[in-house]
């Protein structure tokens, strides 16, 4: 019980000071009584400082009743607050806490986290999923391989990408035994897993039973000829597969006959990739007739093989008869000039190809001219790739001339990567773009003179010598002559064929011709002008007048004057 002085001091506190919450407002904890220590024991513990362990108290219920239920305990409550230092505490009034809405963790939010191969606890949401995972682990146990955590987490996805996971034959077999009954998976990418023949045979057998997969990538797996033969058998059975990538699997002419049969008889496959294998001339002779007989295949990739001349001629003959193929990639097969001519003849007859890739096939100037002539008839080809060939600057000019002159030609992209070109080539390209704004061309370095046979005795410009300033201006005018005339015409609205020196300088600025402005103004004074000081257009574009600009038009700011 508190003394009278203490009670008076508590009553004298200002009413504005908030009080400590009373014990009467707290919930009562109903506890299960344990072993209660005797009073003598408690006194002895306080004196010695040694505390004996006491049986724990178990909280069993929270009651809403008051801790001090009757009015007789009110004095004890106030005394308790005073002992806690109620006179010295200042409690700020706070508003009630607002509820916080927590966004639930959805599947889309889970996808934002890193996907690793670490083992994680799996929630048993679907019995079917648990059975599938358990079955997979059981199969791995029987085959003596470690279950793939990544595969377990994505085992019911519509698309599985396991590129370069190092699966090997056994792990691939385990996966194929699970996927043969999967009805959800649509796309499977197992590139670069070194599954070898055993794994390839297992995947082929899986695809014989699973018609739900539409796209399968098995590149760089060293399947060998035996694995390739099983893939061909699968193509004769599977009715759901549309895209198959078998690149880089060491197939050679010994299994070319099987692939030819599969291509000829397949009714469903749309895209087939057989690039980076070892098909030679004999393989090309098998594949050529099959290409001609198949009218359902859209895309065929045979690049980076060894088809050579005989294979090229057989493939070209097949393209003549084919009526369905849209994209054909035959890059880096060593066709030679004869193969290039055969391809030109195929383009004359073929009316389905949209894209043709002949990059790196040792084609020459004569092959390029033959292909250019095919543009007179062919009106379906949109993309032609002939980079890294020896077609010379003359062959490049022949190709763009055909695009420019033949109305039937609908070419939109001409790829001549690493093929040198002349300024005449650039001028023709500018003319094509004025009529076909969507036309694009890729070419190699710009040569100062041609590199054809008739250019051997021509006097060219040494590419290692610094450019003469006047040559730079001539090059700009040669490539952009139409633009220069159009630009100058805008500054001559009256048709008097003369413009002011300021307008002439502005026209050169639009062409991005490098020059020294102050010295150019001096040279303009030496060019033929009328009485008003205006430049005569006819005289300004003559070579004799360009010589007057020789000392003021410079290649770079740091180049010394010539």
C-alpha cells in the first residue's frame, strides 16, 4: 500500500499528461500452475544470488478479463505504476495502426527469382506432379544417374531448355523415359549435351510415342550415323513434329540415303536443320531428288557440309522441281563456278524460294552474272546472300544492275559481305533506293578501281597513298551526282543555272564533303561567275573548275595541304 505523500504527489500531476496503460486493460494470461517455490527459498535466492531452476509455466489461454478485477486492487495498480517511474515517463499518443496489405506470392512473381540447380523443398500441390517426379527419381536410381534438379522444376512446363547441361547418354535416357508420356511439353531444346548414339536412340524412341512435341533441338550431340538413322525412322512415324534441328551430329554419306527417304516421305516436318555435318557429293546426290519430291518442307539448312560441285548440281536440280521450299541455306559448301551456274539455272525455274544463302561457295564473276540474269524472270526471291565469294567488283555491279533494270526483280536484301565494290556500284545502289526505299545492301570495302581482268592494266589510285583533296570531291559527286543536282536545283528556283557562293557551300554541307570554308570562298572567286558574283552551275561541275578547289577541299582536318 502506498503512503499518503506518494498518493498526493500522483494526484497532483497535470491532467494533460497521458497515463501509462493500466494493468486492468491487459488480457489475462491463464497459466497452468507448476511447482511453486516456498517463501524461504525465494529469500535465500535473493541473499545468495544463486537461482534454482523452476518448473516452466505453460500459457494455455488468453482471457479478456481484467487482471485486477475488484476495486480493492486499484491501490496496488497505482502503486505498481509509481514503482515503474510513472512520474518520469512521457508517453506520446499514437494513432491506431493501419492494416498492411501483402501481395500474395504468385507463380509470375516466383519467375522473377534466379532459377538455379539447388535443391528446394517441393510443395505437394498435385498428386500427378508428385508421381511424375517420383517416377523420374526412380528411373534415375535404376540407371545410376543423379536426378537433374532443373528438369524436376520444369518437368510440367510447355518448354524445356537444357542447353549444354552435360547430360550424357544415361541422363538423356532417363529424361526420354519420362517425356514419352508427357502431354504438356511442346518445345524441347537439348543442344550440346553430348548424348551420343545411345541418347539419340532414346530420344528417337520417345518421339515415336509422343506426338505432342512440335519443336526439338538436338544440335551438337554427336549422334553419329546410327543415331541419325533412328531419327529418320522416327520422322516416318511422328505426326506432330514440325521443327527438327540435327546440326553438328557427324552425319555423313552413309546415312544420307535414310535422310533422303525421310525428307521425301515426310508429310509434317516444316523446318529441318542438317548444317555442320559431313555430307559430301554423294550425300548431295541423294538429297537433291528428295528435295525436288517434297512440297511440304518450308526451310532446309545444309550449310557447312561438303557438297562440292556434284552435290551442288544435284541440289540445284531438286530446287528446279521443288514447289514449296521457302528458305534454302547452302553456305560454305565449296560449290565452285559450276555449282553457281547450276544455282542460277534453278532460280530461273523455281517460283517458291524467298531466301537463298550461297555465302562462301567459291563463286566467281561468271557465276554472279548468271545469277543476275535470273532476276529477269524470277519474281519471288527477296533475300540473296552471296558474301565471301570471289565475284569481283564486276560481279557486284552486274547484280545491282539487274536489280535496277529488271522490273520483275523483287529483291529486298543483297548480302555481299567482304566483297569489294567500286563507286559505280554505290551510285547504282543510290539509284535503286530512290525507286525502292526498302532495298538494303551489305558490301565489303570500297575499291579505288575495279579488280576484274579488264582492270588489270588500268591506272588506279594507290590505296596506301593519302587521298588527293580533289579526288574526295570527285568521289562524292560520282556517288551522289543525282543528289547534288537535286540540291543545287533547290537553290535555283528560277532555272537560271546559277547560284550564290553561299548556296554552293550549303549544298556541299548537305553532301558532307570535307573542306576548309575560308579557303573555299577564295577558290570560288576563281570559278566562272556572272557579273553579280553568282556561280554558273554548268561551269562549277566541270573537272577544270574542280581543279580550283584542289587546295581547299581536304580529307581530314589534320591532313597537310597538297
